[in-house]
C-alpha cells in the first residue's frame, strides 16, 4: 500500500527557518533507513507558503491566490511517499522520525481497484502509461 506522510508546517518553517545541522544529520540517517528498507518512494521539504499560490476552481473560472496562507498548522512543510505493507507499518516508521516538536499526518493513497468498474480497462491502461512516464521523469530529474 502506498501512503503519503505529510510533515505539518510550523511558525518556524513558514518563516523560512532552516533546520540545524543536528536535525539534518538525524534526518539523513532516518532517510537512509527508509531507503534501505525499501519503504521510501519520494520525499522533499517545501518552501514556505509565501512562495506558493493556490488556484481556486469555480465552474470554468480559475483564480490564483498568492501565499502566504493563514494557519501554519494546517499547511504542509514536507512529505514522503512510502510503500508499506500496512498502516500499522507506516505508523511504526512515522514514530521513528527524529522530530521533537512537530506533527505528521499519514494517509493512504487510492489504489486502482478502489475505483471499481468506473476504472475501465482502457482507463487503467492509460493510467499505467502515465505512471510509466512519471517514473521516467523522476529518473531523468535524478540524472540532471
């Protein structure tokens, strides 16, 4: 099962305060453990919401709202995508994150079978094609 682990933002992360060497070292060790265990598929930290935008959809209309956004505790400062056997395994790995005063949220991703008959064989094939191209894009980014 694939899960997304959201690292919640804080006042410090929203202010652009970077982690110190001690946390960076601990996070590097933790990420190495995730890689060795074959758990992590992707992950990164995000810049503060002041560097981002939100796009609002209303029918055919689109509007762009510049950051920053209110309520740091409702924002995301980083993420991992993990491939785990169960939510219990994801929780056990998340408990090992070397944070001292932060919060993470772990949410399972939809699997193709969750969409039932609405995901026709043609749509499934098209989705798999897109997934293969995404994997190629990720591989290309790593070599650039």
